[in-house]
């Protein structure tokens, strides 16, 4: 076997076996202590790869936009309140097929609630996850943008998010 064929096969094995993180999200409507409606957004970061991954940093935001408005073309620069970092050692270890989560809150005004119900406002959840993979110790990054499929804000159903948004928000290295 030629050396270049062996190298290509090795690279393929590493790529197919390495850690890969994907994000999913859902929202549950709750009332806070003063009776205000709050959407609690749960983000789940799952390692769908075959080897452990080590999370170094997560950043995310929830952005409501009126129908027809667009997210900025370049992904956000998430501020410190929207980020979590694990700088000790290799990072937070996540085994294959396991996950970890984070939460964000969305506290809409009454007009925003009405607009959400009639789908005049679109709720976007977007962010990134940076992680170290086991084989090469290389830092990888997955970016995601998810669009909310709303449920009744006064009911007990979960709202789910689906992959959508500008291509710059959805990428993986």
C-alpha cells in the first residue's frame, strides 16, 4: 500500500471516530414568582462521536425577531454572561453519546407573547461549542442556529427548535 493511501485511510478513521458535538434546544413556559410568563430554553450539547470530547467553551443567546427581520450575517460575539469556559486541564470531559446542558431565560412582554402565538415573532437560539477531541488534541468548533417551533405559552407543551438560519451560524470543524 502506498504511503499516501495509508495516510488518507488514517485520516478517515480519525474523522469517523472522533468526538462530534451537536446542539439541540427546547423551551418550556413557566410563570415566575410574580406571575410573569418566562420561556426557559434548555440547550443540550451531545457528543455524537465515538470517542470522548472535552468541552472548552460554550456561548449562546436567544434572540426574538419580527417576521422578515434577519439575524446579522456574521455570528454574534457572545458577551461574558452568555459564555461558559472550562480552562482547567483538557476541558469538561463528555463521553460518547453523553451530553451536558445549559439554560437561558426569555421573558417576553405581553405584545411579544401575542406575536409569538401568531408567529409574527420568530425566536432564534444560536451559539457555539468549542471542544478538544481525543486523537489529535485539536480544538474543534460547532456553530448552530435554531428556529423555535412555538407551543402555547400558557399550555404545558414544550416548544422545539429546528436547524435554520444563515449558513455562517451553522458550521462544524
